[in-house]
């Protein structure tokens, strides 16, 4: 059983009807719903300290939760930060630098730290990041609204984070001042950009029927939308936008596709909606990559006019 | 630098005016404020798996956050649960039993699980528990409202959790069916009761000027109130209520006092207010233990008509 199956089970067992989207949606006041999302990042599982800097890690810890709020069409408002930290890191400047990076991004988006907790751990760093956001009442974009015939879009080029991960595994280290074009790919992995402004604009357009952020890769994240919406999907290989430099790292089209489809962590938004509406809205930098179908639960990949089933791939904790 | 000093520093550095009470207080709607609290529990730091059961741990993970909401005079409404879990625990029934214990307590108080995260960890279990609650607008009981002349109260007998911790350290293990009266002390440590109903009743009374939950022990928690309220305090040793059996475990009055003053984790509420108002309200099971003074920042202990300064003690992560 992987973590997605486990969550499905407890959702059923305890009737957790608010679990299952990027954020929980709770009524706030007459005109606003509250969005809440939480993400745990564990050293040597989700990040490695020798690959990043405290500042970049602080930014990423916040960015992954900002991305969840954006994926509901909402705007972030406040945050909680719980940190479990080993003695050795506590005694240095690590945490000061981590909070500097965190606040640099938080301030840019007007997000306020309202609480948290600090605990010691036996050896590994653990971060739990929670963000609260707001969205007009009833306007949160769920995973469950996709309809057959809707087009499928992403908000930016893909595969960069997975290519960056491969480079890190191969020993390349991030250096902001280096002119090496591969640094852009490391940055995609180490300090991803959440679509904080674009998410609410897409939600406000009323043309978006479902949305999710690409944390696990298209193959898994689109499957989440298809399951929640009771539909299927077909993706056209030729329409997937790739991050520059990805091909040279991947070495083959198949490897490049694997980065985009199963790599995850690009934190672009994946959304659906009627093409005729969306094309009128003149969004820059949205890419149509496929279409929602009636073949319930099946995601297909179209390549050279042939279709094959795309199984959910990407990282699983278990 | 310990964790309290660190939090004071970042609070100042980043102007975090909503950090510093048991919960953050955020405006919800015209009549209600939202309370939010988060607590991280780390294996072998905050709990040991061979001392407890998955069910009891699930209950404690929720109870510590329920207690924070109660300490603001609020009622819990929803919760998030992030869990970092090692492979070995994942493959067994641990998590099912943990969620059973968690939900048993959550259902008792009408608290709904709305989200969370699951991650793998290299070896230790980590739990981050977040609870959202509600309180009438402006009615949250802060740490900052104590005034010289107020009486100081606790909501129940103390020292039980610390005595239970000593017994666990000495090798005694919890067995619900055993008639050993010491099991009551182990239960105080392993499955503490949050004052979920009493907290809001105290808040609603309008007679309470400040409140905190006893997670660190009187010496530290009362010092938090004194610092926030710009006052001092004196506690009378003879008025402190002790959990039954604590004396026989402690072995001396000083050791027993140390359990109550520095032991922590009793999760009773410590609050202040004018005695003349509170005595009219006929609260059962509240114990007057001292008085707020004008000696700013100083907590004193009165014993045999002599006063001595009581320094903040109890567990520090760093």
C-alpha cells in the first residue's frame, strides 16, 4: 500500500469529506472560504542538506504550500512553521538563515507567520509547513470538476526539477553566480516557484473546471483529477512544453518525457477547462497539452498518432 | 540559547505580533475569531514507542493541541495531522491504530480531520498536530492580561505526568487492566486530558484575565504569563493541589514540588482573575494557588511564610 492508497482508505473509514484536494476548504465568512494545506519535508527523504542552502530550503518549504493554495485558485494569507531540528544544526546559524529565506518569499507574497513549534530531533531535520489562504466563497477550484471535452493545460515548461535532481545526484552543486546554464535546472529543483498570482487569476476566470499542482508529475497528478472527476484524459507528447536544457541532460526523448510525466516537483499548475473560453482570456504562458475524455480513470499518451496508457508514476514514499 | 529565547528573537526580528500565545488569533467572521495551534512530537525526544501504544499516542498528539485551544478560551473545530513515519512502522498496523486513537478523541469533541501529509522518515516517527478552533471575536484569553492583585488558579491536581514519566524511566509499563494505582500516573503522562470544556467556560465567564496550559510546568508557564503581562507572581506551596500517589513516588516534599513546578505535561489550565469575581461563579475543581504581584518578571514561591525566587525550570529542547 502506498501513501495515496492509505489516504483513500482513512478518508473512507472516517468519512473525511474535506480531505482529497490540494487544500481543505472551510467556510470563513459570508464572502470567503478558508484554504489550508500542510506539507512535511524530511531530511534525506525530501531534501539533502549538502545539496541546498538553508535559505533555499526555507523558500522551498514555503513554496510547496503556496503552490497548494494557488492550485485551489486561492491567495495565501498566513502560515505556521513547525521545525524538528537536531542539536548540531541548532547550535550554528542554520535556523537564522532558514528563516531569512522563508521570510524573503513570505514577504514577497504578503504571507504572515502566525505560529509554529520547535522541537529537537535525534538526528534529522524535519519541517512541517502549513499555509492558510482565502478564496471567494464556493469558488475554490477542486480536482473534481473536469468534464469530457475540456482541454488540459499546464502553466509552464516541465521536467526542469527532475533534470535538476539528476544533476544533483550526479554531483553538480548549486552556485548562483556560475554562468553554467545547468544552474537553472538545479534552481528548479531547489527553489521552485509557486504560481501564486496565476492560480487566483485562473480561478477568477470561471473558465477553469479543475486544477492541481504538479508535485508528483503529470502521470500521477492528472490521474488524481481523472479519479476525482470520473473522467479520463489524453496527453499529446508533441504539445508538452519542456524546460530548456532538459533534453541535453535527459539524453533521449523517452528520458525527457519521463522527467516531465513522472518527475514531479515542477510546481506548475495543471488545469482543465473549455478551450473556447480559455483561448478568449489571453493568458500568457499557458500550454494546452491534451483533452479530457470519457474513458473513466484512464490517462493516455498520444505519440505519432498512436495512443498508449500512461500509468501513474513518480516518487512514492512507500 | 533555548527555544523560548529563539522564538523571542525571531518574533522581534520579523515583527511577528501574532506569535507568543498558546494559539494564534485570526479574524474569522463578524462574530468569531479563528484560533490555530501546532505541536510537533518527535520519537525518542517527546515520546518513546516502547512506553506507549499507537492508540494512546494518537490521543496524546491531538490532546496537546486541544489543550492550547482550551487555554485561549476557545473550542476546537478542525485539525490537520502530518506524520513522518519510518518504513518499518508503515508496513505494520501502527498507523491504523494511531488514527483510531486520534479519532476516538476527535469524535468525542466534534473535531474534524480536514487535511495533513504523510512522509517517510529515515528512522524516527514525527507527528505534527495542528488544531483550529473558534472563540467569540475579541474574547480569546491571552497571556498578557494578568493584573497585580489577581488570584492565580489551576484546574486540577499537578505532578502526575512527571511522576508517571519517572515510573516509565524506572521500567514500569502501562497496563489499563492492572489494579496498580500507579497506572493512573502513567495515564497522566501517556494520555493527558485537555480541558476542552472548561477552557471556554472560563473564557465565557469574563472573569479570567490571562490563561496558559501547563505543558512546561508552573515555573515556566507562569513566567510566560508574567512576562507577557508585565507583572510578577507568588505561589503558595501549601495551596498547590497534587495528584494522588505523587508523594509516594516522589519520596520527598521537594521532589514532589519539583514534579508540579518543573515537570510539565499535566495539561491543566493555569489562569488568573479577580478572586471576588471567580468565587461567585462556583467553578468546581479550580484551585487558587497564589497571587499576581507588581514585582515585574519575578515568580516567587511562598513556603512557611518565607518567599524565595522560583526560576523557570522544566524541560528544554536546547
